[in-house]
């Protein structure tokens, strides 16, 4: 299925390899190719709740290119799985085969071997680099069962970003010093 979707939608490996055309790719207007969401039922999800993840236009284009250009070459007739299995049309790719395909593709395309789970970790780190401390949102897009899970794995990884933001605030404050003359008497901070 390629590496592109993993960089835009940090689903778990257990949710990716089971994706089917007839169940999981939601197209609100069947006359158009636009995939609007990936929907995975509670029974199929590897999370404590169902997944209903909006799909960006860019990801929809990537998925449609995969379906149109590459999928017909490798899928067996009658296959409904987005990442087709090698065993037969009614079986998805195995998790290990999918993991190895992603590792091979990243090694070949980027010179670095990444697993699907490492894409999830990278997504969290990149988001926290721009939004330090926003663990609630990270937990939402990674579909963690609790905020404690997110904090356990990612607390502290955004310290550099938090310090960068702190310096931006302090620098902005320094630029404004002396511009406004206060007529109030000096007091201790916090009084």
C-alpha cells in the first residue's frame, strides 16, 4: 500500500492491514472517488472505541492512486482488501508481511528502516514539537485508550519545543519592555 498513507494517518498496524473496500473506505458520494473517512467498527478496532477518521484530500488522492494504479497489478481477482494478501482473495496481507513491506519501502526510498508503529511515534513527536504539552490531541489521533497512555510514552519528548516556545514568549516580552511606561508603583511579582 506504500508509505505515503502512513505519513498522513497514524493508524495501528492491526487496523491498517484489515482495511477493505466494502467496509472501511467511506465515500459519501458514490459517483465521486473522494474517500472522506476510514471507518473501523469497535469489533475490528484495536482500540476501546470504533474509529471514524476523516481523510484529507491529499490522503484520498494517495489511496485512489494506489487503488487505480498498483492494486490491480498485485491483488488476486475478487480481493476486497486494500493491502491485498498473497494467500487468496478472502485473506488480508499478514501483519508481518505488511510490516516487512513497509520496512523495505522506507529503506529503499528514505535510506532508513521504519515500521508502521514508528510512523505513529514519529507523528506524535512531530506534532508535540509544534504543540508542546498537547497530549490530549495526540491521544485522540493515536486512538489511545487513556491520556495516561499518551503521557507515559510521550511526556518529556516535547521539552525542547516547550523551551523554544518559552523563549519566544520571553523574547516578545523583552521587545515590549520600555514601550509602555507604567504609572503604577513597583510591586513584587504575584502581589
